[in-house]
């Protein structure tokens, strides 16, 4: 749009982390909308066409419904650092964008309006940068979000991650999710020679890596549940020094408060469990929505007016963000609760529902991969799963015990889903047309170039 943009990044070196390694098809389509699809080229990214779920010797394959799209549309898995460097290279090629390394320490506010940021550059010098609009996207460990939202962070579990080599997953281009007790295990290829393994461990039971407890836990409690074709590589990866990493799975519903001159996006605004790999898709969807909102604006100088107009962003993002957020948070809760008989029933019910095929598996997989951002569809399928589960329990004929088990299943399903719907906002999710900000039109201003970061 010809705007001058300053990007201040904490560290311009290639990140070496296990977050942000999965881009589901819905996220890839957002890359295309942004003209950034070539950023997954030349980084040995792997096509992801779905997942195979394993439970007690049974399996269910979830294939992404990609039949209506061109052949190149699929999920992608890769090394996060390689992808980020491709994005930075693209940014550096644009003449109206300046990219620099620095640590933003605070927002500059005057009379309740954010005017810019204070930051330290590479040499430690304290500098200031001013802009008509400051977009804060400093990630899950954001130190700026407190002045822009009401953060309530929950950490239900940690992902223990490491890389496997010299092995292949059972089905090419498909990840694998093992619903094991005590920890669900996720495998996905991140290069032509490497498979990322992520073990979900409850927050209250995380063994120490430094004293060897984690390696012992993985070998004795987790390894016996691993697929036979991956077992040897799994053990070798655990024994490789420095290969095991731990990252918190943070959950935080978006609870922004309007602050003229600033906008919060990405993990700084909203986080969900990482088990479905939907985080980058939500972030890219946010970018597309924000771009479209900003496109008709030529003058950003009236911060209060612009802030009221951009309030619609928080409602417009709900279809994609709430669908992916709730699906991820609910699935991690269901997959991680093998000691609860009702949750165990819900796991088997979910796998059985997927095996029904047709609209049942199609709808569930479309939501899982970001191609059906619909809260109504999410609610429909979740309660369809619960009703299907009750039917399974009552057949071939109901008995008092089966009726009681069915009631418990419905209660567990409802008590798992409804709190997440409430935290996302019932009105914004299901009745967005009743939200006043939804209708706001761009303010009329004289054409004028503006600077933002």
C-alpha cells in the first residue's frame, strides 16, 4: 500500500526452536493471499496431507479435504528458522520497509495514545521510534501485552520435543498422533531426513532434563507406546545429548482493550494449545484481516478514530481464531485424560466418528486444517460426536449403567467445550452481526502517507 514501515525484531539470527514448524492448509492459503507462498520453497519443507491417529491398536486417518484446490495446496511442515529467514528476506527486499534488530522495552504513551516505542539497539543504545500506528506482535512471551489487553495465561501442559532421524512415518505426507497414556505423542516430518517428535506432558508432572529424569521418563513410560518402525530412532534421539527441549503449551483467550495508536496481534494477543499446529494459521489470518482493514485508510493520524474503526478486527478474526483455538484446546484435554473413564470413552468415540467417513470425517478434518473456520460447524460436530458416543454406549439395548455412562459422557463433553466457547465470546462467535464494531466503515480522511511499525 506504499506505507513506510519499521520492523524492530529482537533477534535477526535464524531462530532455533520447535515452535512454528507446522502450517496447516488454511494457513498456506493465507500465505497465498499475502503473496508469500514462495517462503516455503527452498527450505526442504514437507507436504502435509493429514494425520493418522492411533489408539489401542486401532487407527483412524484424517485426510485434509483438498480435492477442490490446486495440487500445490496442502499443509507444510519445516524448520521454523528457515521459514522465518525466508520471510525476513522478503521483507528486506521491499524499499518502503526498514528491518532492524532491537529489543522494545516499552510503549511511548501521551494522553492515553500510543505514539511509538522505546527500544535498545544491538549496541545497547536506547532509542525511540514514532509512528501513527504501532502493531505489537512480540510473541507468547510478550512483555508489552499488559498495557493492551487483560492477559490470563494458562499452561495445562508442556511439549517435550526432539528430532528423530533414520526413520520414516507409516504413511508418507501424514503426521502421526498416538493417543497413549500418560502422554499423547505427535510425530511430523520437518525435513526430508528429520521427524519432529512432541510428547505432551502435564504441567504438574514435568521431569527434569538436566538430571536425566526426562530421558528415563521417555524411555520407560513413553517409548513402549511408540510405533515399532519409529522405536529405535526414538531411543537414539533421547540419548543424543542436547536433543531434548521443553516448551510450555500456553492458552490465552483474546481479551484486548482499545488503545488508540496501537494494536495487538499474534501470540501476544491470543494463544491456543499447540497439538493441532494451528498457531501460525491464526496469525496469518489476523494479518490478512488487518491488511484488508488498513487498505482503504490513507491517513492514520487520528488515533482515536482509527482505533474505534479497527475494533472490528477483534470480531472479524473470530471465525478462524475461535474455531482453531477451541478445537486445539478441547482435543488436548480429551487426548490427555486417559485416566478418566468418560474421557477415555470420548477418545474412542472421536476415533469412531472419524471412521464413519463422509460428512463426519470431512467436516472434522476441514476444521482441523483451517479450511472451515466456522464456530457453528465446530459446535455441530462436537455435539454430534457426543450423541454418537451415547448411541454407542446404549446399543444394543440400554441399561441403567449404560444410561448413566451416557449421561456422564454428555456432561464431560459439555463441560469440556462450553468454558472455551465462553472465553472466546459467545456473542462474537455466534452472533457477530449484533456487535456494533462489526459495521464500522473506514473513516474519511485526506490522502496522506503515514509511517507505522
